[in-house]
């Protein structure tokens, strides 16, 4: 199950390390995850603005599958000071869709987005 996730992560990391704009990185992240990983049906990135959680990128802004998904993973996005500044969320309609290698790859993506893109 992890090969598609690894392919998506390579596309995402290329954007992160090219120092693309934050919005480009966010959009490429959700786009790559949904296009490359067949069992990810929705992906979104929330950024915290004080007490508000702002959805800044999503594979679908109209339908987040919140009530239709059978699997959901959430990964904190932290800046270089280890402050949580956002969340990467992926959802699947399939039960038991994710494996341990998906988890570690998606954690790496969330970390890279925060550490590289929000570097102080």
C-alpha cells in the first residue's frame, strides 16, 4: 500500500524543497495525495489562525467526506520552534485503508511542510 504514498511524497517534497509558495505547497500536497494514492479519497490542510482553524487547501472544498469516511488520519504541522500551526488530514472511504508505512510517510510530509515552509 505504501508505494503510491511514497510517489506522492516525492512530488510533495520537490515542491517543499524548491521553496515554492505556501499555497502552492498546500495545493500540491492535497492534489498529489488524492491523485496518486487511490485509497485516499479526501485530503486537506488546516492552518491555525489564533483560535480559528482555516482550511487552506483541500481536494474538495464542497465535500470533506467527514461523515462518509471509514478511515481518517491526522498529522500535526509544526514550525521550526515545534509549535503546532496546522493539521494535515487524509480520509478514505475504505475500511482499514492505511498501513504503518503510510503513517510514517504522511508524518514526514507534515513535518517537512512545517519545518521547511514555516522556518523562522
